[in-house]
């Protein structure tokens, strides 16, 4: 039902008023360093991101995502730590999932075609 969430561990999904809240975390699978590609599973820290996702049954979806920051153990690598990413979920520093961003872009383009621009 939510293929863009397949790389996550879903803890809870609950309806809170007119909103659906999903609490999730990145999986515990070893992850390659983006710089040297050496696998790492050593956790440096964790932090939480909040992402808006596409609506479900007319309800706003808010995702609270707990992300692991990992240590690169390769002494020759310039990068010491890196965040575990979930491909296709959201861009770096984004506050919306890629799915929601695509929906908003499609709506904006449709509105632009429908409303004539003066001048």
C-alpha cells in the first residue's frame, strides 16, 4: 500500500483527529558509507525527522522518522559519520516525502495550465 515506506520499520500508525501519524525508523541493516562504500552498522547517534506525506482517505499524513547516524570505520575515508538514507522517501533536509512533492508539483502544473497568465 505504501511502497515508498518499504525501507522503514513502522512502529505505529494511528489516527489523531483529521491526521494519520506514522512513527517509523530506518532499518538496522548495515549501510555503505556514501564516500568509500564500506559497510557500517556502528551507530554514532540518532535524530528525528518530521515529514509530511500524501493524504490517505482525505486525512493529512505526518511521519515521525527516527534516523540512525552511522560511523565510517575506514581510516582512509574523509567522512567520519553519515546518516542512513531511505532511497525514494525524501530528499536530504526535505520536509515532504517524494510522493507528496510529486503530487504538489502536478497540481501546480495543472493550475498553471488552467489559469491564463496576464500580460
